[in-house]
């Protein structure tokens, strides 16, 4: 029962991701902050629904699992806002690598190596699966903010060019969605939800 | 872009599941109530981690997707406590069937039919995939309650035989986990977290 004990430790550890709050707002729940666990659920399903737009052949089950685990490192490293300064985001990378080792390391093999590898694949964004997963992680806040008077963009004075840059994965991984996103960014800018300078 | 408009409507609809609160408590976040979106994320990963215990051959990616969508009907039907009276749970079934039709019906094909069929498969619990998915949905609250002085059991005066009955899917779908669960239920009863009468 050694394996089961390790697996249960990992499953209980996951509860902590429900206490990691992002800058995103949940309009349907009195605009409270979104936590990283429910966000992970939402993008996993978003990936399934938007899979037909993937330009390259992607394994949607792998993409889904990648998205389910991609934020678990925040249990140790915390969440950083996507539009924070580069210096902050750089330090974050080291913390997250150590967190992946510790948290996925709670598991016995083969899950330990599988999850660590999948997490690094997501971070490196060099494969079609990882690029589509990244694209999903970026498009969802846009969809949410567009329905919420700019949501976290408006609240944090985010710039138009930052959102374009952040959604660039769509340009090659899902071109039809990229066209849609550029149109939405223009609307958000006209409405004053995104700043130009 | 007709399809995309429908897909985005569905993706936005999902935000509402983050406002559906269960009786389960999140010990790691000041014992607040758990919502059904973060719960769905947690059991999907639990299924991946505990897949080696499945007695029959299961398609873990299907099980995972089943668990990601299984509670979406609560957006219309609300959450019921697992140990509510049978009369309440009976009415719930009709509400959830109507909810599945409306919410998954927001999607274009093939996702509309795929999700409706998968949701019914989970509810009917007649396939190996659905039985394992159900077992995961039941074992997770037990794992959480055992780490939290009985959690939602203690708070709602739940009976030992109710928890045994609720976890019965494990007996055939994951016998090794069933043995573990029976032991945990005995401990919970000794500690007074579960009542005998």
C-alpha cells in the first residue's frame, strides 16, 4: 500500500490549489477572484470545445491533462499576474521548477515522471500539443474579460500590445481564433478596457 | 462563425458552475464550501492518479472528460447533498436531464451529442468507464473528510451505512480501494465522525 499512501498524499495536496487566487474575476459569483483549480477545469473543457480550430494535429486528451496539471506548481510558487514585470516573472520560473519537482515527486512512478515531463512540455511550448494548450490558457481570460467590462484588464491598466503579445500562440496554433481575438482586442481598446499607452 | 459563437456561449455558461457550492469543505481555504467546478477538476485528476486500481479496462481519457462534465447540469438544477432524502434526489433527476439538454444543447455538433451521451453514460453507470468515474466521485469526499475531522459528514450527521452504500461502486470497479475505504469508514465511526444510528 506504499503507492496508495503516496497517491493519497498527492490528491490531498491538490486541495491547496483551491486557495490560490488569480487576478481573474468571476462575474457569475459577485466578481470574486477566480482560483487556479476552477480555472484549470475551465480551460480543460475549453480545449475540448475549441479543438476543431487547432491547425496542427493535436492529441486533445494530452492537451487536457496538460491543462489540468499546468498550474499545480502555484501551490508552492503562488500565482503571478500575466502582465507583471519581466523581473518578477523570471524569478517565478525557478520557483515553479522546484515546485514541480516537489509536488509531482509526491507520486510514485510512472505518474511522477509523466506529470513532470508533461509540465515541462507545457512550459517549453515547443510541441503542437503544448502550443495549443498555451493558446487555450490565454484565450479564456479574454473571453471572460470581454463579458465583464474588461474585467482584470480594466482593473490592472493592461495595455493592448500586451494582450496581443500574450495571445500570439493562437496565430500559428489556431489562426481562425487569432482573427477573432484581434477583433475582440480592437473592441476592448475602443471601449477603454485596454489602454494604448 | 456560427459554430464559434455557440462554442463561446457554452464556454461562458461554464463560469456559472463556479458559483454552485457543495456541502464539502475546503480545509486548506479556511473551511469554505467547495464549488462544483473545482471539485470537477479535482476528481478528474484523482481518476488519472488512481487509474491503476481499476479492475476492468477503462479508457482514462473518457473517464476524465466524463468527470469534467458530470456536474455541469447543476448550473440549472443546483447541487443536492448526497445524503438528502430519496424524494429530493428523485426530483433532482428530472431537473438534471432537462439541464443536460439545455446546456450541452448550446454547443454545435459533434460536441452536443457527445457530451449529452457521455453525461447519460455517467448517470446510468452501466459501463466500466462510468462505474469507475462514479467511484472516483465518491471516494474523493471520503479522502477529504478523513483529513478534516469528518468534514461534511460530521457537520450533517451522516450515517456509516450511508457512506458504505455510496461507495459501493468501488467494490467491483476498484476492489483494492474498496478495502481501504471500508477501513477508513471504521476509523471515522470510531472517532464519532460517522453515526451508527
